């Protein structure tokens, strides 16, 4: 099964649940650590380039937003729309 943008959104949702916080208080970096977490969860090789490409899709769809002027993939947050997509995808399975 190929990595999708839903896997990125689910990473945010999993962190929300693990930390017991809401989306307005969660900021994630999409770095080697995030790629490794996805790789463990999905049991497949996940490259940082794949993660960044899918994060770009999520940003374009306004599911994830940049919270700083950082041109990289740091301090990203889940939007309300992104949370709704993550929930819909999770409970549709």
C-alpha cells in the first residue's frame, strides 16, 4: 500500500490523541523523525522526499498550514478541514 496524504493527516491525528491536546496546540516537523514514525506504522520504506511531497499536497488542499515563515517543513499545524478529512478517512475504514 502506497503512502498517501491521509497517512500524513493520520500522523497529526495520532499525535493529537497521544498528547491529549487539540489541533490548535500541535505543531509538527516533517523531518526524518516523522518519516521514521510513518515507516514503523506502515511497515514500509518511507523517504523524506515522499513525506515532503505529500505535505505539499496537504498544504495545497489547506489541510495543513505553515505557522512560521520557515521555508522548510517545520512547525506545521493541522487545519480544521484537515482534521475533518483525517476523521472521515479514519472512520470510513
